[in-house]
C-alpha cells in the first residue's frame, strides 16, 4: 500500500503553493514552452540519479535525504508544469489511475530512473503528435501521459521508502528561502 496516495485536493493545494512561490521568485517572468518544461523535468530525474551515485542507498532500497529532495524536485517541477499548462494534476491522476500500469524496470538504479524519463518522453511524443487542443490547452492524451508520470514517480518513491509529501514540504521550505531567480538561471 502506498503512503504516497496524494489526493486531488492535496495536488491542487500543492500546485497553488508552488505557483505562488515560483511567481514570487521570478520563475514566471518569461513564458516557458512545454518542450522546455519537459527538458527541465528530465534534468530533475537525472539529478535523482546523480544523488544515487553520490550517496548510494541507505540499507537496501532506502533513499537518503538528498535523493528524497531530488524526488521532491521532480514533483515540484511537475506541479509547476501543470499550473503553466492549466492542468489540474489531481483530477488527471484520479481520471487515469485505474488505467495506469506500472512499467517494470531493470535491476540497476539508473534503469529505474530511465522508466521515469520514458514517461516524460511519452508526454513529449503525445505533444508532438497532437499539439495543443483548439482551446489552447494540452490534449487529453498528453494530460494522461503526465498523470502516468506522476503515478510512476509515486511508485518509485514507495519503492525507496520516500514520503513524497514530507519531502515536498521540506524542499518547498528551502525554495521559499532562496533569493530571486537563484543560481543565475535564465529559464
């Protein structure tokens, strides 16, 4: 049983929180294209792998604090992307959780991270194939692919013993304390 079953209400609250902090910190000063957002999501997944190679795992498949923080960054990036594309992540997860099938991965940690990257690739391919809905929002298929990414992320966190909400809350406290557009980032 997952302790990462985040409700639609919690997703909505998290989306609003991340959006508010990111606006305050200057991350909405210029638009971010969907494909750029997906590239940033992939970099967050790579940082999970980097944390693994720097710290390893604590006894079996248990994530140390830095890895938990990087997994929280994946979720933060996803809820920010949902806000940018006018998507209610919680509603989408609720709509598609029954049709979601966990993708099995190989034995290595990097192969487990690649499953997450493949989920992002699926969203990119859906976007490239279908574009935007005539209303200017993501198509049903692309929203479904992003919901599947979250569900795969949730499974990955469960496998590693990461309470995603606790990691999210801790990382957002850090993000709130950071200076405006920290790290000299331009996107």
